[in-house]
C-alpha cells in the first residue's frame, strides 16, 4: 500500500509499505476513504510543530470503512463506516482520572507522535473509532474530527445564550467554532482579513463580521458592546500578537480561549488579567466529543459541504500542500480522497 510519510522538514515521501495486519483481538482493519488536511499536519510537514516526532505518517481527520475485525471486537462489523479518534491517553494519570484525557501526562496524538491516517489502510483499536451515519459522504465525515475541536473550545468557554462571543479568525477552525457557538444561541462576532471568509461567516449566522485589515477591531468591539467588551474571546488566529489582542477585547470576568501552539512569548501584563479577573483557558484536541458531534451531524444541525473547497487524490499530496501554502489562493478545508 501507499503511505505519505514526513521524514524531515518539507520532506514528504510517498512510499510503499506492507499492508497492516490486526495484531490484537480488539483491533479493526480500516480502508481509508478520505482525509482532511489540518493546519497541524502542515506544521508537521514544515517542521514547525513543537511536539511532532519523525519520521511520521501524518493525517488525523480520517474516515474509512472496516474491512476486517479482531475476534473480540464488539459493536462493529465489516462494512461499517467510521471515523478515527486521534487522541491516545493512558487512562491512569491524574488528568485521565479526572476526565481530562486530552491532556494526559503520556498523551500521544496520531499524526504527531504516532503514525496517522495518510495511508491506504490502517489498524485501529475499537475504542478509537466511531460509527458514522450512512447518509454522510466520505468528505463530510472528514469534518467530524475538526468539529470535535470546535466542540471542545465552546465547552471550555462555557458558552450560553447570554454570551457575546468574539471569534478571531474565520478560517476552517474559526468557522467551525462559529457554527457550534451559534447553536447555543449566543451572539457571535468574527473577524478576518479576507472578505470571502467573512461572507461565509455571514451565511453561517455571524451577527457581525469585521475585516481586521479595514477596521480598528478594538474600536468596533467596544462600539458593539457599549465599551464593556465581549464575554468570550476565542483566538483562532493563534500568533504571538493574537493573545495580547484578545485580552483587550474581553470584559471583566470574561473568558479567553486559546488553542495555538506558538512557542514565542506574548507580551501580557498580570494587571490586565488580575484586575479584571479574566479566565484564560487552553483548549487542546477534544475530550470525548465525538459522540456529541456525530449526533449534531446525524440530526442535520451542522452543514459542512460548502466548507470543503478543494479535493485532491491522496497521491497528489504535494500539489495539495502547495495550494495550502499559497497565500494568493483562497481555500477552506482541503480534502484528500483515497
């Protein structure tokens, strides 16, 4: 079979590997059907991920079909359509014992610490897969995992219908968070520098869109909130400055959610946090969010077809990465088809 393996920065090799085989009675063999390209996959490819190890088969937004099951697998059968949970936790550490497996002390993530799903076949333990509705296309199924990230971010923010939420960034992550936040009934503002993304945000229910290149974002947020600030800021821009900026937009007793992996320090004063008792909360991966997200998809509460803008055969991975890296090309979710 073919697998896409990153050996070092910007060195991705399309290689032949033996077909994987079931080695434990609780495992299933999956034929991969589609996979999304996430920003974290791109960081691993470019060598800019602070946590990745090499060589590494990347890809963690994976949908496929079970073609073989181990003898002790229960609840799954050959022909089932499934998505893969990339989070691997130990189940024994403090974090796992309090139900925070996504920040396990021995956390491993598929496509970062162990091989992911950009390969034609993959073996998974049954506890790492979830059955998906048959009416979903493979492309749509790929979007389930990104929405677990949105579900986690909104959960960490404890968003309610009374909140005023400002989402910084209207890329695939920001738009997913917007869709999920609107399901709570919250008032949502969102910013970006591309009007095409902001146009999508309007379609997805954003109450106000802000072009950060054309408008003073701070002044606009203050005008919208009567100079009080929003109750929740979710940073989906994730650069050195964005966390600094987020703290200026949030009201006293508000919450700031960040899920970037920037290593460089941001210039933040303790006063800006303590004097207003701001909660700054990280949001990493997801914590048992697949069941809820799959229910949203099954009930039709989340529509994702128009979020997918480009499709490539998986062996065209270099073309796909080139497109993603091209700032002149407007794109949403890029999907690989197997």
